[in-house]
């Protein structure tokens, strides 16, 4: 397969892997390549991103390659996160939050299996609002991050403890998810609280 095509596939895989990243061995297994060759492709892609001054970069943490943003761009990301029009919970974020609340601790992959769509952005939004946090690592390949709710989540929804979450009547996963999301929405008394309110 063409060298550029292989790098394009790796870029997509690292994007999909999110914060958990992928090791050279995992990349090699997925792409059916030699591990050292997979690592060479990653380093070459890393140089491409640097040379083209792209908005993302590849970093290596605990032997796993991850797609990350540049530290010097952080002020812009903070501004985006705290923009009033973005401080409300979207339907996607609320749905993701209900999955974490009712099924914690849970990995991103499990969340996406339940929702049926990618949930990176919703998870990042919830983490930035301090509604969910990393609570550990799953005993699985790649030791994926486990997410759970925070004390701010309890404050946000006026709950004395996580055990006080209303129980859904449905057993079917899809129906239960809709019901759980609706119940969380109702806890907001028909309005969305802003980040500024959470800070008070």
C-alpha cells in the first residue's frame, strides 16, 4: 500500500483512539504491519504535521501515540470552552452524561457503543465543565480511561448522592437511555445552568 495512504490511515486511527491513544504494537496489529515500520510511519506523520504547522500534533505518552493540540493554543481553547453560547449542555452532552451517571465507571468505547456515535467532543465538554472525570483505568487492552461523575455533577443536578438518581422504568437499553436523559433534563427544572453558575 502507498506510504502516504498508510500515514493517512494512522492519522484516522489516532483521531478515533482519542485520549487513550494507540501503541505501535496496536497499530501494527490493526494495520497488519511490522511494529517498527508502524512506528516509522507515526514519526514521519509527526514530522508532516510539524512541517505543515497543523493545529494538531502527535505526542507519545506511556508508549502510546496520541493526537493532541498545541500547548500554545490553549488560550483559544479555554475561550471556546467558556464562551456563554457554548456553556449550555447540548443534547449530545446530556445524553452522554446520563450514560456516565447511570453506568459509571465506563469507558469512552462503551459510551459510543450505547449511543451509536462518536462521543469524544461530548466527553471533552463534560470534563471541561467538571461534570465527569477520569476515575481509573479498565482492565482491558490499552487500559482505557474509566469515567465517572464529579461532586459538581451532584451540585449541578441538586442530588445529595449518586444513589439518588431517579431509576428508569424501562429495561431496554435504548428506551432506558431516552428516559434517563429526560429525567436528567427535568432535574434542571427546564433550564440550563451556565459554567459561571457552577463556579459560584
